[in-house]
């Protein structure tokens, strides 16, 4: 069994923000999933199967800085180890359209990742880092406010190009492991 956590902030005003890119991707990829709020995990959870593996998708009901607080219940209830956990996150250091898979890395200044690392007392888990910044015509990376919304054009790229690629990456991570996924996609 695998746990795929999408980082984001709860509340309607954050629905289309850059910080919520994982939730946007989850909703786009998994239109048929049945999401249910689990009060013990303080998360919206959806159970499915990918590549003959049981998977729980989680959208934490906490704000980004407290994301790690969902883990004690989920680890205890499902016996997840760090190797079972995949986190999909926004990455301000990558342009929109660029996605990187990483494992056993620092938090990169991301408060949601810091919270997970603190809770796990480890950085040994897989991350799918989705770029949310803007690469301008001169090749300069402009880092917008992560609480700002995607433009209509950016949302189109996210839904048509980025989401399916993240889906393929997650499937590869689950079926072949993060090493093979990193080799294939990074």
C-alpha cells in the first residue's frame, strides 16, 4: 500500500493557487475517485488501485505549515513506512511545466515538506516537485507569490500537460520504484 499526499491549503480562496497545485492535479487526474473526510487523519482521503497496488490519496485538511500532523494516524492505521510515502508539492524553484522526482533531499524552504520531515524525523521519502514559477522570454525565472492564482493559460498547461505527466510519474514510482522513475523522468 502507498500513501500519496498532495500538499495544499484548505478553503475556497486557495483552490486555484500555486501552493495547491497538487490538489488541482489530483482532482484533474482522479475525477472518479470518491473523496471522504477522515476526522482522525484530518484529511480528505480517496482509496484506489494503481498497478495492482492499493493507494490512498490524501489532501490534508491542515494548512501547509502543519501538514505533517496527518501522518501519525495514517502511519498507525495503515502501517505506512517512509518508503510508502510519496508527496506531490509545488516548487517555486522550477518553472511551470518542469517536474522533478526526488528522494532524501532537504526541504528547499517549503514549509509543508519541513512539517512532514519533522513528523517523520527523516527526509527519506519520495517527492514529486511540480514547478509553479514563470520562465519569461529572456529565460529568467520569476517567482510569483505561491498564494497567487494561476492564470487561465497556466491552468490550461497544468491540466493538459502537467497533470498527465505527474500521473505517469506516480504510476512509475508505484510500479517500478522511485529510482527508475527518476532515471526516466528527471
